[in-house]
C-alpha cells in the first residue's frame, strides 16, 4: 500500500532509527526528519547533500541531548 502523502519524487532514508524524507521544492531541498509516528522537523538546504548532512547533524544532536538527560 502506498502513502497518499508520499510524492514519487520523495526519497526515504533511515539514520539511527529516524526517517528522513528528502524532496525537492523549487530551488531548495527539504528534509522531513522524525522518528516513526512522530511529527517531523523540517530542514531546508540548497542541495540534496546539504539537506542530508543537516538532517544527520540534527539527529545526532537529538540523540546526544537524550543521552545527557539520562
């Protein structure tokens, strides 16, 4: 079954349990980053590689923050 909100131009990448949906919007790339079944965080960048790098950095910061709370 396909996701009705999933554009065929969207790429799904998983990183450390998070889902990153990459898509192009005009001149920018968008990365929607979230754990499954959670509201995503939106990251914008001028190219795909930058969007993915920013998403990975955001995920790593979230995991470090969670670890510091323990």
